[in-house]
C-alpha cells in the first residue's frame, strides 16, 4: 500500500483473510484501502471489525478519520478520545484529538489538546501551528505569537508561518516586525497578492500612506477583484485627504461586495468630509440595515448628526463608542449602574470618569458642576495632567487620577462625555459659562454661580 499499489494490497489482504478472517491488522488495512478510495461505509465496516478483535489506538484513529469524512464529528471525537486513553503519551494522538475538537466547535478544548501534544513533543510543528491559529482566531494575539515563533524555529522560511506571524505582529502594533515578516513571506512567494496587500496595510497603519498605495496597486495587478484591497486603497487615500478619489475606490469595492457595512461606512465618512451629508446619511442607514450591530456605523452617524445639529440623536448615538474596542479598550469595568440623567441622584455619590482625550475632558468638564447641583456628591477621575486644574471645579468633592488603583465607594457613575446626553443638551442649552475658561482668564471660580444657558 505504501508503494501506491492499492489493488495488489487489496488482493493480498483478501488472501490473508481467507486464511484468517479475524486477523486484526489485515482487517484494518482493508479499512485503510477503503478509506483511501473514499468508500467510507466499507472503511467503517472493516475498521470496526478490526477494533472488535483488538482495540488498538491506531485502529481507533482510523475509525475517527472515517467518521470525520462522513460528517459524524461527535462519534469521531469519542473514537479519538479512546485512542488517547490507550496511548496517553502519543503526541500525534493528542494532535488528532485537537483537530476533531475544532470540528465540534470546541476551540478552547482544542487549544488544550494541542498544548498537551507540545508537552509530549516540544518539536511538534503541526500542534504549534494549530494552537497559534486558534489563539489568533480568538484574538489572543500575545499568546499566539510565541507559538508562531516556535513554528519559525522548527521550520524556518515557511510561508504560512511568516504570513500569519506578520498578521499577529500587526495586531500587536509591532509594525516594523510585521513588515519584515511580510517581506520574508513575499520573497518565498512573490506572486501572493494578499502579502502585497498586507504590506500596504502595515505601511498605512504606520502613517506611510503614499508608500502603501504602491503596494495596494501591486496587489491589485495580481488580484484586481479583491474588495478588501480596493477598500484599503480607498482608506489610504482618505487618510491623505484625497476624499473624492477615495470615494471612487470605495465604489469599486462595493461593486464586488455591495453589502459590506464596513465599506459603506468608510465611504460615508469620505462623503461627509466632502460635505455630501445627505448621501453620507443614506449610506450610514444602509450600513445599519445590513448590520444592526455595526457600532462603527452608529458612532460615525452620531458624529454627523451632531455636526448637522441633530443633538438628540447624536448624543444618544455616541454611546455606541462603548461597543468599539479601539475606543473602549481602556474604559473602566465598573459594576455600579451607569447614570444617564433619568434617575434622581440627590444624596448619592457619583463617579464621573474620563473616557476620551484631554480636549474632550476639558470640553465636557463644564457639566460637572451641574451634576453637583442635582444634589450628588461628585468624585471626578481624570487624566493626571488635568487633575490639578479640575480639582478646583465647583461641586467636586474628590478629584483623583483615572489610573488610581483603588476607587472610593460610589453609587453610580457617568462617563464625562456622556454628560451632554444626561442633561439632554441641545444647541440652545449648551452651558455657556465654562469654569475652566474662566479660570484661564483669571475669573474666580466661586463667582460663576450656576451654569448659564442661553
């Protein structure tokens, strides 16, 4: 069989079984021949007969492989599990178990199985590759990287390892290393369009948009119908404020993927920059209809609503930022209820925490005295450089650094950039007396009184 002479092998097996119908190895070999011929029912019958004679781990592994090919993954899992129990020190069996755990949608258990295979055989490239891929897919990039490093050590200059490690490094923000791995991968396969596109994406992430364009163009020469590359080229053009050109490339991408909520959202951003507001609104609504959970569309729609004077919808829509990892990664995880202006807070302690940049904190600090006027005790957690300034705001009982390891007790909280929503701010009700501006002008804070409105 190893020589590829399957028919001769089958004839030999038949002759052997005529002499001994219960010879387990021969029954198993007949099963493997049937498996190779994709005769899965016959393979199952022969291998099952072998197992009844002698339940070897190798027979159970073949049974599991047959069941996988029949789409019977749960039964295959039982077969691989029994094989591992018979030979618990066999790294390959743990690798096989991990593979079928992926089939039954148990990636966490698959990771453990591959990791155990590596404990038994630290040089098991396939197990290292599989655990790296699963960790990458679960967005555990820092954990995936050491396994890709191991793969590169065990098998240097392997295209897929370099390709995936480059993606992992990019996710970790290690852009120079990602660029180096992409170029190594490209040297191994100069015709791979995705690698050219990935190099462009890394350069774009580094702010090198002009360079990125040439790499996207090379990728499109090899793969002109890549919607993702067309979109990335448009993003690079938009980053260079070449919005009209960006729109044309977004259109080319949308010709291929008309229901891409991400591309529709990006095109809407470019149109808004061109002050084509009605078209931008239409695209945001279309993106949200396609993907109601697309928080990036909600966020950008809210910004456009604020820009065009629809404060009620805009302030509410900005809450979508909490669902966007790039914006909310450093938000505090608090168990207390969030206050957005609906519940009375008189006699309660409220934590007001920063959630955006220094400029936003300064801009929205004008609302803090208004919270205190509702009868609440206000604790303010801000960026350390602003703490000396903001600690003098009227109504602030305690001002501490946002990075404080321990927070004092409080009943409820509100992010500082959610305060306009909490107070139902409209254009005509924006607090005009800014205590920070007054301080900068030398006006005593105490002389301001309550917040004025037009």
